[in-house]
């Protein structure tokens, strides 16, 4: 196991280097740059822009810029944002809390609701509930998050006035109830697609398990249905869910990107969008590396966890 | 509290420290853009209340871009300026009526008061003695000298040095007086200084790197509001500076709330979560509905920006003035204004805002006349080919038009232009790009055929457009400026040089009037309309005064209060 983990870690490091090089190249080779925002509005001449570009080190050859950035990153210096001069790690950490709050809440909702729908759908296969759940999941997966977010705001904020139309908190309040009040709508919107996915995966997994011989044997032995489900079926059906959970980070981050924009949620998704828009290279690279690391860690954790909970799996 | 500086009085009442129009005629110290307030509250008007004795309540101002640059001398955009106006102070500012009003200076320098030499080379500025930085340190002439020196420091990442680079021999005569000499007379400098914020010497002289220090993210100024907190990506909180030397502030807190999506921004205004919709305001398609909202006031005011089609004058067909005239005649401007912009903007023929003192009346008015456009092209030898597209000497009348991708109104404008120009045998293709791309080298180095863009041509409130239309300001030819149109005219260069040397406002008005006629005649740009912004204010919030002479209408939040 230890050898396997070390191997995977070594692969992850190589992957991260490749990701950083490709990401850096794509980002810098894309047209435009961090000074474009000033060209149209700040009355800066080309000379001014060239001067600032030189001061930021953007006039150097790309490989030199990359090696410089990479070398400093290895020492823990991820650079400074072009926008506000803050250290990249500080910028990321200042947005991370909001995203984790949103993602964790959405995941909890999605797992609980999705698993419940999936299990019930599998147990009542082809029933009205199962059909409605299937159609609902298709709709949920098809609805653009942006549109659903705006509809949610229109219904619950503008029309009914039950929920705030965005923001993480009321400035000056920040109580737990206030935070919760603001969290409901974006978490529900972000959870929608996740719930559908978890529901579909859970249904498939559960169907596969309840048709196994050992379940039939348990029933033949007269074991109560609830015990068959909880002790035998559910535990085995949840195994594939570990892999699903491990690979959820990129999907969640993508969803958060949109939900955070619609609900003016100051998280990583919006930071990433803003930074791309401004061509804030150090921040974009920071988020890229952070996200890639999270995805690799998630994937590795899922594999290890799978091996731990399922004795039939042996990593090598 | 400082005295209200007031407006030009009918009876000629003299306000100390403020040059009146006559004084400007006599000495002109660069002139401010007088303008008639075009902001109109569509909701019921309230009876103005009385400001409270001490700051009360808070204002949440929504912005669609996030302010991130808090050092007011560094490269920033309009939303950053919204914060600078609250935290810092200039020597003087320009009010909505177009008058220079002293701020850190005790009076605006003029020839009459001895602040300006007749040749415009010597400046003597008297400063207020009662100004304190937010940390309690006294503001002095040393801070002004430090700020001007910092701007000219080659290691400092300054926004630009236009005008400032001419300042020489700065002398601190007394804590409340500073003198300097200009290398050459430059009348727009008065206006440039009205948008130059002074920074604290006692803090910034100690930093090792002028481009990066704690000050950059927790600035200390002399403005009406002190830095409170910043939650990146969410909001900036400023607290009232009770020791402020001017009028106000009347609210305890100002919160700049970042809401990137304009639809969401409007929704939050509608639901009452924000008190004021700052930049970029309310989308035109929401304005009619917004007017009907209870408890909300909507102001539609002109901005200094001129929306226009920027032709690259070095690109094939655009080099021919006849082509530009024909294209201009074929644009259904009124349809663009009415159908796409809900009738909110004003048609214009000039690069100068119509409210400015330098605006030239009586420029030839655009007329939508495709028949005449076709006749012009026929006469000039632009013959239609088999595809319907005109040609002359092997050059086809086809080109691309670019603008910021995602700007719905401009994208719809392009569709109208395609139709309008197809009718005269011109083929236009859309080539849009994200903001970070289009305003980079593509725009700066004139790599475009044509662009739809809104540009504020003014230097503050000054009509000096040397960087925009001067022959030596073409970046693609190594010039210093942003003449991306690649416009070259000996007559324009002469007028520009003359205008920058003149201090008499009447003479300057003539000079810049001639320049406007020339630019209109040459069709260096194809003007569509003067920019506008629709902003919403919650009822009960008093003191909002749109100001065309600043980049942001929340310039005077110190005067805002809840009635």
C-alpha cells in the first residue's frame, strides 16, 4: 500500500509539472494581457503600458518567466496578484472559505437527497416515483445553472421575498442565521445537478447490488427487508460512490463558477472568472495548481479509501 | 467643516478661492467643463432634507467591477476611482457645474491671486492648514511634493505622467505653500490636477518598494472616509472620517459591493439590498421598468464618453474619406439610439461632451441617407461587383468590425450596421473578442479594421486630445499616445499645439472648436452618440449629484445622507 501511495504521489508531481507548463503556456499565449483593461479607460499610452509591462517582468521570454514562476512557487512564493498586489496564496485563501461553505452544503444536500432518491428509485423500479425521479434528473442535468439561478432569484427573492437575491451575508450582520439565509438559494442551485448525478449513480449501483445472489439468499433466509437493505445492499452499493465523490471536485468547481456569479458569492469560482478576464496570470496559475492538486488528491483518496473499505480490492 | 463653495452666482457674488467665469477669460487656468445636469429623477422628487449633525446610517453602493487598486496614482480603472474619491483628496476638484473647487488647496491658483504666472510657467499653490490624514498626522506641502515626485519616479508603476513630467523645481515654501515651475506652458494641467490624488509622505517614504506595501491594501488618505475592511471579491467597507476638512461625511459607512452581473445588480437594487447602482449602472432594457419601482429614483445622465466607430485610417478602403462619409451617411443612427439604447443617449457629432465649455455648436448634422451614400461611392469609382460588394482599384469595400464580446448592445449594433452597409455595397464581418484581448495589442497597435468603442477623449475636463489625434501619438508607428485611428493631419497638430499653450478660455474655445470641425470633416471617427449612464438611488438618500467631469458619479459620497 505504502509503495502504491508513493508511486501515485510521484505520478501526481509529474502531472502537476505538466499541468503547470501547459497552463502557463496557454494562458500567456492567449491574446490580450493584464494591461488591456487600462488601455481603454485609464488613458495610458503605449509607452506607459510598456513601462508597466517591464516592471511586471512581462517583457521577458516566456520560458524565463515560467522558470522564474516555477522556481518561486517551489519556495512557497506563488507570486502577487496583478490586480491588488496581494500574495496569491492569500488571495486564494480569502476566497476558499466561501467556496468550501457553498460546496460542502451543496454536497451534503446532494448526497442525502440523491442517495435517497436513488435507493428508492431502485427499490421501486419503474414505479411512478422512479419515472418522475428519472425525468426530474434529466431536466436537472439539462437546465443551465445560470438560468436556474436567475429563476430562483426571481421566484424566491423578487416575487416572494423569502430569500436574499444574493451575497454571502448582510454587511454588518454576519450572524449564523443571516449566513444560513443567504446560503439556501445558491446551495440549492449548486446542489441540483449534483443531486441528479448522485441519484442516477446510486440507483444504478443499488440495482446492481439488489440483484446479486447473496441478497436473494438473505431474503430466502427470511431476513427482514430493512436489514437486507442497510447491512448488505447499501454498504456494497455505496462503494462505487466513493469514486464518484472523489471525482466531484472539478464538477463542483464548475458549478460553483456559475452559482457564485449569479448569487454574487465571493468564492473561488468567481475569483477564477475574474482573474481570467483580467489576465491576472499569477492568480489564475495559483487556482489552476490548487485545483489540479485537489483533483489529484481526491482521486488518490478515493482509490485508497476504496481499497480500505473493500477487502477484495488490492492495490499494487 | 468647510464652507459650501457654491455655484456661479447671478449677481456676481464672489466666493473666495473660486475663480469665476470672467477670471477664467482673463487668465484661464485650463478650464473646467461646465455642463447642465442631465440627470433626471424619474421617480417623484423628494423635498431635500437637512444633513444630520453627525454621520448616520450606511450606504451600499453596487459596482459591476471590483475595485482592486487603492493607491490612487497607480494604474486603475473607473471603479477604483470611486474608492479614491472617498479615501483621498485632490488639490481641487471640478463640480458638476464645471467649476474648479478648492479641496486640499485653499484657493485655486489664478493669475489674479498670484497662483499662476501670466506665461503659465510658475505655479504657487496655497494649501489648507486644517487637513489631517486619517491617522491624525497633519497634511502639509511636503505631501504634495512627495506625490508629484513619486509620479515622476522611474521605479514607480505610475498610471501616466501626462502633464506631471513638465513639473520642475518643486519648492516647499511653507507647510501650507508649494511652488513649482513648468517646463512648458500646459493649460490642461489644471484639469489633470483635479483628478490627481495626494498621498501621504510620512507613510510612503518609509516603504522599500513604492509598488507594493501595506498601504496599497489599507490606504490612508485625507478624504471623507477612512479605510475599514476589504473582503476580496465581495465588498469594501469605509468608515466616516469625522475629522474631515470639508463638507460631511453624513453617513457612518460606505460599502462598495461587487456584483459582477448587471442583471443581478439590478435585481438586488430592486429588492432593496443595495442603495445605489454605481458603475455600470442599470442596463438600458431595465430603465423603463426601474422608473416604475416604488421607493426608487432613477437618474439618466450623460457621460464624457463618446460611443463611436473607430476606423483604422491606414486600412485599405478607410483611407478614402469618401468611403468614410458614405458609411457614415448609411448608418441609421436613430435606430441604434431608439431601438437598441431605448432612446436614452444623445446623438453627437463631436468628441467633446455637449455639456463642456469647449463643445462646438453647429457641427454638420448626420443624416441617414443611403441614397446619397450610394451616389457618393458611385461617383468616387467604387463599383459594385458580382457579389454586390463594391470595389475600386482591386480593393474591396469589405472589412471587419470588432467590439467586446458579450456586450449585447454593441453586438446588436453590429447587426444593424451589417444591414445598413450592405445596402450601399459594403460588406462588414463581425470579429469580436474578450475585453482582455481586444484592448491589448489589437487595439493599441491598430491591428483592427474598425471597432465600436466608447472613449472619453477629455483630459479630466480639458479638451486637449493630443494623445488621441496627434500625429506623434500613433502607437503603431512608435508614437507616444493612443491615436489608434492613425489619424494624421498637419492642421490638427497645429491646433493641438496651439490649444495646449493657450490659457485664455475664449481663445481655447475657438481653437478646439476649429479642431472639432476638422475632425468632423475628416471623419476621423464616426460618432454614434454621447455616452450615458442610468443609475438608481433608493428614495430618501440625498446628495447624489451626477458629475460629468469625474469618471464616477459617486465622487461626492461625503455629501450623501439619509433624509
